[in-house]
C-alpha cells in the first residue's frame, strides 16, 4: 500500500517507479501541502499506464476523502480502479467515500463486491464492519446477516460478532443472536462490545427460556479471570462474587478466593 495509508509502497510496481512513488507519498503524509499534493498528482497522471499510477491515485483519493473533498476522491478512486493493484483497498475506500456522500446503496454494493471477489483480503474485517453497520442502519438485517455469516472469522472480532448478533436479532433469529451475545460477553469481556452484549442477554433470558444458550462454569470463571489478569480489581471482585453464588464445590471456593484477592 502507499506510504500515505501507512503501509509499504506497492511491491508490484517497477522498482524505478516504486523508488519514486515512495518519497512522494511519504512527503504528502508528513507535510500535506499543495506543492506535495501536486507532485503526487503529476506522478499519478504520468504513470497511468503502469501499476504505480493507480497506486498513486489511490493515495490521492484517500487524502481527498479524509479532507472532505468527496468529489475529488471519487475521481481518484475511479482512476485507481483501472489498475490491477490493491483493488480491494480501492473498493473499500470508494465505499467509504460513497457513504460519506449519503449513497448508502452504492456503498453496500461496493463492499459486497469486495467480500465476494477478495475473500482473503487483509481489509476484510473493516469492510464487513462497514457493510454490517450500513445495512443495519438501512434496516436491511438480512443483508448484514448474510455477509457476516459468510465470514469464518467473524467470531474472532468483537465488533463483527456484535453486528452479527444484532442482525440475527433483527432478522427474527433470537436464539442465534443470543449465542453470539454469549460468545461476545464471555470471550471478550474487556471489549466495549461486551457491555452491550450483557444488556441484551439480560433482556433475552426471559424471552428465550429453554432456548437460551448454556453458560458453563468454565465460561464464567474465564470472564472473571480476564478482569483479574487485567488488574481491574473492582470488576474482578464483582464478577467472582456473583459467580460464587451460582457455582458449587471447588469452583465456588476458587471464585471466593479470587474475590477476596481482588478485594485486597
């Protein structure tokens, strides 16, 4: 990726062009001046027919997008899409720019194309988070659910897991939603998303009754341990105190001991 975006220069560009592109991108990132912008712009136009040109266009589009110049960004992203390099990043930033222009439908189409054509992209988590958020905001829970269920690593990202839970709940699949909320609450207890998951679980417990997901002793103890290991003593003490009221035998004694240690 271009230095302007915080990643290494394009490896597939000819070495000479790559050596020229890197300092131009770096200069614009370090000092965003009209002169540095113009130099990179000239480079992009001069190298339209080789991989370095579209790469420079992507950097310029990103710069214009972050400066609120959406029309200019649209033009540069269009130029960047003509090249064979980094098409997944081009689609992602095109979608972000479209969303900024209040063209949510266009943004969704671009993000869906990214997930469909580049399933192994390094930017997939960010793309799916944007796709899910836009779809849910538009009231299209089924669309968000389809995308998030199609990604095997959704369960590894708290933000994606929360979006999938919300999509499933909105799409009338409360038991599946509750399973996601449970996974989020107990696997990622230190995340901001876990608090929202806890709120929804409290509301769904009475609704689902027998269909509510099983919560094991190991899951409860693991949540308490996460706060304990993070030295969040007040939260750890509260968690272990609550756990001790539910558990039995050695697990209860372990929870009580941890609660006392956290209090100290």
